C-alpha cells in the first residue's frame, strides 16, 4: 500500500490547495481541498498567506482532530467547520467583513476501509474536485461524476469579454468581479451550501457515495487545477492520465502541466492562466499481498 501526493502553486506562490492523508488502523482518509480564489480587496485574518490558505489549512487540521471511529463524514465536517468558525471569529475581531470576502473551498474526502477481499470506499464531496478509481488493466471509474454548472456561466462571460477584445487578466478580473462577488455571497447565504463554507446556513448539500472495489484498485483524487490536463487542455484522457500518474508519478505530470501553461500564458478562456494544482494517488495491496 502506497500513497503519493503533490500540491503546488504556480511560480512558487501562495498555495490555496491542500492534500491531507489520515491513517487509522484499517482506514485511510484522503482529503482534497481547493480554496476558492478570493474576490475581496483585502485579507482579514491572515495578511501573510491570505484568508483562503488559512481556511483550508485550519479546516484540514480540525478535520484531522474530528475524525473518530463511528463518526460519519458529514458530522466530522460540521465539527471541523464549527471549530474553524470560532478561530476565524477570534482572529477577525470587530472588523466588518463583507459576506463575499468569507472563504470557500471545494472538498473531496475519500475514505478507504480495508475489508477482507475488498475495499470499502465512502466519499463526501462539496464543489468540483475530482476522484477516480482504476485497476491494473486501466479501467477507470469516475467516483463523483459532477459538473460544476457555474463553470459554463463563467466561460460564457469570459468568451463575451474576448469578443470585446478584453484579454488582459487584470482587466478580465475587474469586469467579472461584480458577478463573482454576487455568486460568492449567494453561496454563503444558501440554506444548503454545496461548497465548504465558514458559516453554513443549513446542512451541507454534499454528494455522498459508498461502493466496494477489488483489492489492488488505485484511487486518484485531484483539484481542478491538476485536472486541467484532461478537461481544459485535452493533453490526456482520464484513462491515460491515471496510468501516467501510476507509472511516472504525480510530479512528472505536474511538470508537464506547468510547461504547457507557460507556453500558453496569453490564453483568454481562463480568469487565471495557471491555477494551484494538487493530486493524491493511493494504491492498495492486491488480494495476494493482503493475505
């Protein structure tokens, strides 16, 4: 059984992604977090690395404390969020913070339990991180076949700006900012938030899955920045990417991603020409190895 992980910001900047791995007995928890880029004019609780990075790091730390035998994933998430919210309030003090400035993140939490002759997987998903399972023959199973509906809206707005001749990233962001802030405030105020937020107004609208897979199955989780290799740039199919991750390692694929992005830095169909990119690859023992 092996676990490989990687998480990097472009150009060595502040990383708002995070990969966490927790092991306890026969259970492995893989946690993939992708902090949503801030649409605020300032940071309020961490002016060095930023509020978004603070949020994902604080949540991962509190989730590690919250995980306990018999506690459901959703309950552990709520417990961790409550602790982070208290820490945020203590750091923010009396500052007036706009709702759109509160941090958000996508979360995919893959729990792998080793059972006799099989693997039991449980997933808890908020937002648009990706998760796959694949076997030695290369067959890939999408563990969370979710498409972010907001992405199409954003791409339409970006395409409209391109038709106007707006290609400068700063100019694009300035034009998109009112829409992005309105969307962010809506997400925070939702009675059933579908992303990880600081003060949910109701139960999280998480996508949860439970399935059993054969020993020897590999599990691959990633943020949308890493998945650009497939859906944005078309450099690989998911089957090709999964096999390359297994044979060449996650770092080699990330290097390819960065080289491609550097060559197309003037791209017009993205708010950012490069994004934080993170992935985790877990490979379990075969049936023979587990005996």
